[in-house]
């Protein structure tokens, strides 16, 4: 017994495309263009729908801007979008500290540190050493325009901060 399946625009042109005894339901042209995603393909065979992703609820617009940057041999690192969101220009002066394994740069008119170029800050060797940051490391930059701060998080800090979240998403124990 031969089954027939009308496919997409070929129907409008009066052409019918024949399909052999087995119906391939993986690709159904026209689905999503007004046709119900739950329409029957053939003899009660339904396409399988992917579950919708759950988006975590937010308390509103985030007060942080995030980016990634690679640290070069001189300690220069940056992400232009993060620095631009802070409103920092080349003349911006900052004070610098190391807190909980991350580098904190805070806008301060009498700060000893500045930007090395558009969108770049220099993390001094002593701060890089204290945080375990090496040349070539990709670090997470977190800027808060409201607070006038930029945090530089090394990979080990990011991993520790996300360990519990990753375990929950993957459904595993932190001990594994």
C-alpha cells in the first residue's frame, strides 16, 4: 500500500509528492507557518515537540554588565562593552584591591590605576599573583555602573561560584 503526503508549496502548485510505505516525520515543511505543530503527519503519527526552556524570573533589569576577556602578558584585560557601560574613558582613575580572590577596580579621582586603552584595564602583577591569574587566562569581567566598580573574576572563582548551579542543572551531587 502506498501512502501519499502533500508537501508545503508543492500543494499550492497542484503537485503531489509521493512517499513510499514508510512516512518520514522528521521534516514537515510548512509546520510553524500557521499549521499547528501538533497536526497529524500520517495515520496518527504526531511530531515530537521539544520542551520549552524555563527562563529564571528576574527582579528587573540587571544592575551588572558582564563580559569575558583574555589577560595578556602585561596584565591588560578588557571588554569594551563592560567598560563603556561603566562610562569609563581613557582618563578614568581607579583604586584597586583584591577581595575574595577577585580583583576590584573602583572609580576614584585620586586612584593610582587607569585604563590602558579604550576598554582595557591593567591588572598589576601582584594582584594577578594573589588571584592566580596567568597570561592567557580568560576572566569574567563584571561591571556595575550604579556602584562604579569593575570586578575581574579568575576562572577558579567563576567555577566555584557556579559549581552548585551546574550540579543542580545536571542533576548531580557536588561530590561527584
